[in-house]
């Protein structure tokens, strides 16, 4: 009770209208796929705590590595210094990234990873003596809450009060089989009338938009178009990265790799905040000059934090382990089986599965953060399952350690919700 009293007195929570919201749930500890409340209740974490806790909470393989690192080096500025955890992370990560990625820049969260990527793209053209100041992005995308990331985002519920301060963006639809020709025509029109610097996109799945999915073939054509016009392509894999779509990165399913990639969330398996902006060699080379100002003068205090690097190295090892790859296949198969069962219920629409992600729309319409959506969220929590619907989109993205029995419980409460709403 003391936790909640103090919380209500002092803490301002994200994505919360404090005048109308109920008190938050106080969590005392977490292990595996389970959250343990201070009141003794247990909750299945059906969304891996915003897609971060990929291997469940407090995984000993990761916590032991970070504990050992604490005894050696906790924090050091990353300008003028380097350290083995950072270089070991680079060696591990570049083995599984798309083959064109060559350099990594350290940030501290998904928004700042995208922010750095956008700044890299803008300065890339500036360093070449070109003025390119317009971004291209998908409709309904979400890339974070800093100003560059907000500019690329297309969900007005997050951006409304700030629109007049944002970078100019031209938007295109996500590619489907019958829309790609129109999208390419739209791109021709955009580049004819704008000086376009970069295309910022979530590959294959738009997370905050409601796990909206689009086609590989169409995305390949968009990326090829951008490369032909020297438009830097920035893949925001903050959500999709590290196995979520069935491969280590969604971009690995493409024929045309992005110039820049943004990584966070499951990068450290949810243990510590860190993000990376990686890029191809030709992007980096454009910052090499005898002119100091052509360097990338962008920094974060905790860039390359050794503890976060240790967590990320352990996370990458776990991701590649036979156990976790088997779990990924198992969860995908379970999702697919449940999706077939859902297809018989008329209240479940547009059912889709991509790797660890299962999503569908409830036929009952509701606002993204409206009262009815809150009732749906509370319905799940009352049944000891943490799912966080995006409006009427229900999705499941569980930790890889979630058991079949735990998955069955999640699926069961979703079936109950279909009857109740």
C-alpha cells in the first residue's frame, strides 16, 4: 500500500491521463513470464513488457553476466575511451545483422536510436553539399517521442500538440499486393517536388499501429526506389528486432537491405536501457573529413555503458541458442493453431501471425485509449493476464520462455473476451 500512496503523490506515468485513470498495479518482482504483484496476485506477461523481456524476466544467464561486469567496469564516457564489452558486442551483433551493416553508434532508447538515424541521414546529405530536409514515412507508423522520431511517426494521438515543430514528412501507404504500383507512382511525385533525405520505416510489422503487417515484395521495391534516388533508408527495428518476426531481424527477409538500422528493446532483453543505430560503411565514410564539423557531433552520457553491453552480449547468445530458437518455432506454431481456431469466430477479424506476433481486430470498435478499450484491458488483468490492446487490436507477443500451458491461458482469456465484448 505504501508503494501506491507514494506513487500517487509523486510519480507521473507515461501514456496516462492521471485525472481519469485508475491506480497502477504495484509489481514486487518478476520471473520468467510471470509478474508478481505486491498484493500477491500473479500476472502472465503476454507482451514481454512492451516487447523487451524476450527471454522472460530476470533470466539468470543475463543477470549473472551483468553482475560479473559490475565488478570490473560500471560506466565510462564513450568519447575518447572504449572497452571490451562494447567491442565484444559489436563482434557478436554484426554476425547476425544484414551483411551491409558495418558501424554502430550507441544511444539509450528506441526514440534516440531513430533520432540519431535521422540526424545521420540529414547530415549525410549536408556533408555532400546537398540540402535535403524532407523525410518519407509510412502512414500510421510510430518511431518514438523525440522530435525527429515524432516527425516520422504518423499517429496523431502522440504528436498532436507538437505538429508545428516537426520535420516535414511525406507519407506513403504500406505495400500490399494490389497497392505497390500506386505507391511507386506516389513516390515519383514526392521526389519530383521535394528534396528527400531519408525513408524511415518499420519493416514488415508496424507495432504501435496495431501490429499492421505488409508485404516483403512491395517493401523491396520501395527500398530499391529510394536507393536509386540516394534517399537513405532507415529501418526502425526497435520492435521487430531480435526474433520477433521469425528471423533475427525483419530486414533479413528483404532482398534490399536498409542503409541504417535502429535497435533497442530486446537488445538487452529488457534488463537495462540501451539502443544502437547501425549503418553501412558508405554512410560512415561520408562523415570522414579533415573538417571537424563533418563528424557526427551527437552523444549520450551513457553511450556504450558496459553493463548494458554485457546484457546485450548475453541476450544475443541466448537468442541464437537451440533452446530459444526451438521456443520461437514452438510459439509460432501455437499462434498459428490458435489463429485457425479464431478464424471461426466472427468477432475476430484480420487475424495474422508473424513469428512471435499474433494479432487481430475485435469487431467491436473502440478508441485507442477510450473507456471501452480500458475495460478490455482490465478484463484481461482481472483474469491475471497482461495484454495491452491497441484500440480494438488484440495482440500477443510473449517471452520466449512462455510455456504451452501459459500460452493456453492467454488464448483462453482472449476467447472469453470475444464473448464479453
